[in-house]
C-alpha cells in the first residue's frame, strides 16, 4: 500500500473517531434537514426590521442553543485538518507552520495561532458552472432565497449539490452588520460539509477577530447564547479559508477574492503547478520590492507612483491589517476610466485603477496560465455613492471602467444609468476587467441604497477565453413597503 493511500486512510479513521467522540451518536441523525432549517429561518424577522437597534428574541432563534453550530464546527475542523489542507504534496513551496492545523490553538489563547493566509487554485472543465455569491453580512433571508433558486434550477437538492458540473464560491463577509451571522455560518458550513470539494468559502476582511469584535458578530453570539457561545472556536474556522481562489480552465484563470490586488504577492508558481487543486502560502509580502523591480508600473502617473512609494512596504502579515493590509482581503478599485492607477483611502485601504490592474494581471500570468480578470465583492456602502448606484443599475454585477470620468454622471440615479451600463443577463468578460458583486439586500445596504434583490453570478468557463461568460440572476428578497 502506498504512503499517500495509507495516510489518507489514517486521516479518515482519525476524522471519524473525532466525530463519533464529539457527538456520542451519528451526527447526521441530529442535524436539521434542509426543510427544517429553511422553515426555521423563514420565521425570523427581517434584518431591516431591526435597523432601529432591536434584536430578535431568544424564542425566535432558528438555533435555540449553540450546540448545533458547535457540532458542525467539530465536523468542519475534522474535515479540514484531515483533508487536502493537511497534504504537504498539495502545497506549492513551503506549507503552513506546525500549528496551522492545531485547532486547540486560537485567537483567544496564549500563545495565539499565527496568521497564515493562503491562496488556492481550482481547475474545472470547460462547460462547468461556477456559482458566485457576494457579501452576506448576516443576511440569512437573502442566502436562503438564493439557495432556493439554485434548488429550482436543479443545481442543488437540500444541502447537496445535484449537478456534477457545478462549483460554488462564496466571496467573504459572512457576518457583521446583520443579526443572523450565526445562521449564515451554519448554512455555509452545512453546504461545505455536504460538498467538500465543490463548495469554496473565500475569506473576506470581516473574517477577522478585530472586525467581528467591532461590527456586531461577537455581540450577536453573546446575546443569542451567552457564555455558551464559543467565539474562539467559531473564529478559528476562518483560518482554513483561502484569501483568494484562482479558478481556471485550460490555460485561463480568473481571480476570485473579496478585496482586490496585492502587488506584494504573485501566484505565478501556483498557477503553473500541476493538478486541479493546489495551495500556496502568502507571505512575506514584498510590495516595496515589487515597486523597485517594476519601474514602468505607473510610470505615466508620477503622483500615483509616489503615493505607492509612500505606502508600500515589505512585511510578513501578522493579521489581515497588521502591519499593513492584505490587499486580497481589503483593497478596492476605481469606478471610472481615467482615475488614478493607485491611491490610498485612509478609511479603508489601497485603490487601484485600470492600467495598474492590467499590469498586475499580466505580471501574475505565465505562458501556461493567463490571469484574465477579477471578480470580487467588498466595495459597498450604505449610502448611494457612485459605485452603489452602478451596482443597483447593473442588477447587482458591475464591471468597472465602463464609463469615462464624467462628473455630471457620478451621482446619477440608477434609473438614469441603466441605458449607459451593462445590464444583460449574460455578459462577456473583457481582458483585464474587474467585476464587483453586490451585497445582500436585507441589510443596511439595501435600506440605504434602495434595492430589494439579491444577485448571484454564474461563471461559465469555455475552451477559449473569448467564449467565457459571466451570467447573473436576481432574486427579490425584501418586500417593498
């Protein structure tokens, strides 16, 4: 028997032993069915009903105690620590440190677990469907509405993917600013456990201890379950989420992430590595080195390059924002053509423009793997700024740099923009393009920007990149008053 087979069998035995000891019974008998879960969640009041500061009562909870999520977390840890992430042969270059898979260590213990962000590559056949979901922010009603639509399409049956050609990618920000982060995480982990090779959870900037402590998720868990809420265990799950997923077919790839570009990291070795699923550790980040080694980047924009020189540094990330931000989780993009190739927003992170992004995508490509475009979430506001107006007008999927930088149109209403922007159900993917998916509507975002629909994307890889398509579909979630 080969070593890899023996090792896989050992992981399986260890994982099953962990599960049996954790529950004391067969876990599948204790878990809610899709019908039970969707019914329990459908009875929950909307997030928008609580915008005045009210909270759902404990009697209304879909999970009356923390044990149900705790059991799912146990199963998730068993799967991740005994699955592909534990295989040294799937890592390109040095893998994570010895404590990466040690779930007894976390962010509330001493010593804490180190921050070890990583990238993932996924190769799918031409003709596959890659379903893309943007920010959820504790919006369980929108999530279940989208999952119900996927059931109607025949892609999903309960928590189980039915169609073998379908992959699902969630693009981060699962909690905070909404009352149902617990329910969202429970749903996503149930999907992941039912489809470990075909459901992918990307890490967003809110999958971070510092943000969940500030923007509501820790308070939500403590309100719902008191001392029973195991915040450390829940947050530890974030460490097994890639900060970027490079999805490809043949020699063509797109970058699926929450935030934006990260000049300090290049995935060229990862993209070139053989196999349909590979990982690469991210760090140290060499932003200043990139700037020195690429003197033509932003050469035509001396002010933008000078700003990059002030901001870029070489560092080993200790946390998503320390000692500087990890761009794949945090960075943004300009909206219009002609805006600077690089700028610094002190309230968020770095902002990249069209020529700078085209350069980085080319830098990250190889003769055998071309990185063509970026699809992400993250750049949302609860007030109707220029990007949010265009996200609403574009039916929840906006391609940056469609328009010239016209000051007269910056604050045009969505109804005025529909004739100026792409709104078709199926869209081509131009080389070097960046796409932002909208945030879910039962939220402060939907209330502030006046939209009631959830959007999901369908990425359709093909034999050649000009044939790739990015489709979208919307589901009305919030009842108009």
